[in-house]
C-alpha cells in the first residue's frame, strides 16, 4: 500500500519516485475535476501508476473510469497490470463481434454481414450461445478478464456468448476498457450510448493511454471519403431490393428507396470531375445543395436513410457487402452526411477535395478532410469529469494542448527511471583481440569482425 496525500493506494511494490510523482498528478487532476497531460517514458511503470491512482480515486468517489488505448494488444497489457494488483472492481471490455463471436458460422463472417447474421439469429432465438447466456444467471463478478479470457471462460467453458456477456457487464462496470477509436469516432460512441447497456461518458474519468498518435486518429474520425464505386454499390443494393421486394413495401418506404437511389446516382455524376478540385470545407455544402440536402432537411433525409438500412438489415434474403470498418455502403453514406453537417460550426477546420483516382476510368473520389483534432474531442471534453491524456512521448505538451483546444491544467513531463550516473557512454574502436570494429558493408561477411562485434555486445 502507498500513501499519497489523503489516498491509500494499492500498489504491488515500492513505487519509483517517478511513479509517485505521476500518481500525485493524476490525483490532483481528479480532485479538481481538471484535465491532465502526462508524459512518462517507457519503463517508468506509467500504466500501473495510472491504474492504481485512477481506480483508487474512482472507488472513493463512486465514479466510472473509461480506460482506452490504441489497440486490443495494449489493452491486454493494461489488464495484465491490473491483475498484478489487489484491486478488484467490476470491469468490462468492449470488443467487436470479430473479436468475441464464438458461433461456428457467424465467427467466420466479417463486417456488417457478421453483425446482421448475429442479430438475425439472436432475434429468432437460434443462437445457442446467446440462449445459454440468457438462461444462466450472470452476476457481475470481480474477475479481471481480457478478450482471450472472455473467449475461454465464457465462450469455451460456459458455452455462452462473450460478445453479449461483455455488453451486459457494461451496465454495471466501474471500469470499462476499450480501444480509443470507440470514443473518438462519434458514430461508434453514439452506437454505444444508444445501445441496451446505458453507456455514457457523462461525468466519467476518461483515460487515453498510449496517446502519442491521438491527433491523427481524431482527425481521421472526423473525416470521410466517398468514391463513385462506393456509390455504385449503394445504387446496386437499392435497386436489388426494389426488384425483389418493391411490391410488398409500404408506400412511404418505396418512396424512400426511389428518392435515395436518385440521390446516389446524382452524387455519382457530381464526382465525375474533369480535373482535381481543392476547396475550403464549406464547399461540401454546395455539393449537398446540388443533391437537395441542406441544413434544413438533412435530419429528415437521415431518418429516411435509416429506415432503409433497418429494412435491409431485417431482410432474410438480402446481403450487403461491408467495408473494412464493418459498415455497409449505405451505412458509410449515412456516416459521411452526419460528419459533414455536424461540422458546419467548425467548418474552417475542414477541406474538400475531388479528384479522379484513375485518370482513364470514371472513378471520382470525394475527400472531406478534418485538419483539427479538437473537433472530435470537443464533446468528450464537455461531458467528461476529467480527461487524462498520457503516453511515453507527448512533448511538446504546449503544442499538443493548443492542437486539442482543451485546457489541460495538470501537466507532467517525467524523467526516466535510469539516472545519468547509471549510464556509461564510450566509443570502442577495437575489440578484445585488437581487431578494428568496422561494421562497413564490405566487412559484413568477415570471419574476424562479426564474432568480435558479438563478443563486445
């Protein structure tokens, strides 16, 4: 146990001085409901210090911690650090079906095809793993589990569904682990918030660990690309459904299909530009005005698009191919429209780009680029109690703070645990046998130099 101010922290060993300073900074930020920008080099035990201090504060004050990192591999390392402590809280880890599905057929699918098939089986009560989860009384225990543990404990041993098990745990979790694109991408965040788990970032402590490339992730989340080929797939899906089911649709739904197909075909024509076009962000609204979608009617247009997406998702005999982000072409189109119109108050931070990806073929591409990471973070900063942005390399901190447009009142640049007195720097020109240590390309196969280099190392 470690005492820092008024807090007693569970810690598995005597902390380094840099870990103590790090935990003091975390606790100071949380006590004052402030945001923190914390840099601590690799090898200083940053993640362990972060978990112990954040969870100690959250347990005392009854707050939720949302712990994010860039990849599931990094989350696994963080969960291993948590397991090394005596801290046990109700936890959840968020992953996609591609990570958590154990159904022998559905697990082999991908993208929205996998999502749709899973939803169909669950709705028809034909997934044995989901039924097993429903029939068992699942209490939220204090086990520390990563993705592999969920697959083993829940999927293989209990023969239940790890994906829905994780979603159920989200309701009562005190700490939630997830990749940070689930929060930064407002579409993914909205899907979590509108799901059955009652997930919310409001008044939560949000940690972005390994955040050295968070700016590029944030800008990418607020950008989109649409190509003529993408629109062709949209038109194909729409026409296929009209041909198969047009006569059985309601009049409103049929009109939605016809109107959306006309929108898609006109969009395709607009992308057929003779030369490259680079414009400011507000040029995107001129494009949508030509398509008769404006700030006054885009919400109703989105509702129409959602009715079509929902209808296609429920069709037993209809399958849409998804992109690498698990979105169908129509879902990606919806996302692009929402991104464009939600950016209108910050449009000075965007750019619009049209070009032909292949000079001799008609494949126009529209890029809508975000040039400021603050766009994706603004709403998160407004709702969270505290944001802790941390990594081994964040400097210069002032520049990062300006780019994020968030006031980080608590900042720390930790030194390394290895002191200068522990480092010896020398230049060696010869090895133990007196042979010159020359690793030039011409000596790469030398029988005398290579063993000498190994003996020195």
